[in-house]
C-alpha cells in the first residue's frame, strides 16, 4: 500500500489523479494524508472511489505513525512551511525537521521504501530553497534501513510568475521585471510531473530503489524567453532586466512590499541560475513519456492556457 503525504497539494494531487485515472494502482491501495479540512474536501472524490484519507500533521509525529500503518511505500512531498528556512536556518531547524519526523514515523510504522520530492537544482546548490532538500537527501544516505528514491522534480511550468519577478498574475502592470540572474531552465508542467511520478511509484520497488533522478523536460527556456511568451499571451511587452542580488532584494522589499526574510531566502535561487543549475540533462522524464506514447506540455502552451483562463 502507498501513502502520499501532501496529496491535496499541486504535485500530490496531480500524482494521485494520474495513479487513479490511468489505473496504475487501485484506490484501496492508496492512503492520503492531510492536515486540514480544505485538504480533506479536495480529497473527498478520491475517498469516495476507495482511497483512504487520514489526518497527519508535521508537528505530530505520532499522527504520521498512525497514518502510515499498513503501508510499505511512502511518497513524501516536501514540506511547504518555507518560513522555517528563513534566516539561514541551521541543520535540523529548517523544513528538513518536518521531513525527519515523518521519516522516523515511517520507520516505526514499517514502511520499506520512501520516494522523496527534491527539486531540479544542482547539488550542492547555491539556492537556499534547496538546503532542506539537500539535508533530507543526506538523511537517507546516513541510515541503512529504508529503501529510498529521490525525485528531483522539474521547476513547474505554472510557477513562472514566481521566477519572473513575483509577477502578479494575471494583472501585473509591469513591463520591465528585475531578476538577479538568468539561464536555461528545464520547465515541466505539473500534470506531466504527476504522471511521470505516478509511473515510478507504481513500478516494482526494486526498479527505482537507491536512485536519484531528475524529472524534467529536455526543452529549456531562459527567463528572457519566458517573458517573450508572456508578452505574446497578454498582448503587452514584458521583458527582464538582470540586476545584482542586492538591487533585486531592495526592489522587491521596498518597491513591492514583499517580506524581507522571504525575498532574501528566495533571491539566492538566482545565484543558482547564474550557474545554469536548472538546465537538466537527464532523460528519465522523457523516457517515461516516450514509453507512454504521449508528449509533455510545452512552456508556451502552459502560459497561453493560463492567460486564456484568467
């Protein structure tokens, strides 16, 4: 039986949908955890199909021990509590602390294989967003009981507003967007990541055990190229201006009023872009799609669709 932590989130729900709609697993073979009423509501349709929905919270390790009962596989989607990472959080105090608790609960509950969602940056990475992921990946290597698979999920097509200067989608009036770095990024659509991830989760455990792989399209685009796609989709010029990180931080804190701790944490992602960390050379994702006979969604198609629905 497979447990999914974070099943009501973007990637988790896309993965759950792929597992069910493509009949990769039977509903009764899946347990989804949620910590909120809104998450339970989003998972209600799956529950009616036979998926078990159990409550668990990062701050309550015992709740995870109960939620994981009867499960031999765990799909651990990383914690979204990014504020724990702010201010150069030391080891064990960032989001990795959430992950450690869930992983220790998995060991107690008898889980045999954990699939963990990291991000498609280099390791080590200059970004701070990767720090909790790196620490969690290191946790697996430091212990010997659990089988593990690390899935470095590609940067979402749908997250372009975040990388494009916290673009206030869909009604941002800006035409020149300051960013602290630019390079090729292997963008990948959330539903496509869900499908590829579901294929891995539903395969025999030994097929993926001990592996670390990237799930990203081979096609890549710079932020400048993404801005050109946005210009076309919204019918208004949009261009990026590459500045140094200090100027970037000052602009978004003072001119846009974004939380300083968040901006300083996030801005180091552009140091990673300056080093071209996010142009991925791993065929795993493309191989999965080739075998399925389908094609992943392009970045331009995602942007066009987002504006047409706005």
